[in-house]
């Protein structure tokens, strides 16, 4: 995903947060999201996501570099 921006930038990314607007499929069926807020719909929640894991639909991303606070 970050490779489309810059190869050097992509090498620094270690994790991202994902917020799905339209999730097509999921490998997490039945699992709890530890970052979920009570009373929020799934599409309103942010998920910690490994950058090597395939995205499962339309989403917003926040990318984190190794040296981010």
C-alpha cells in the first residue's frame, strides 16, 4: 500500500490503523477487537492492522513509521 507513494517510505512503515467503510470479507469472524468502543458499529471502529496483511474492503488508513511517537 505505501509502495505506491514511495519505496523508502514503505520500508519505514511497521503498522497501520484501518477503518472500514465497506468490508467485503473478513478473517476475523467472531473475534473481538480490543480497540473497539462499546456501542459503536463495526464500520465506525479502527483496527490495528499488520502492513503485510491483505485489506478486506474499502477503508481509511493511518500509517505509522517505526519512529512515530
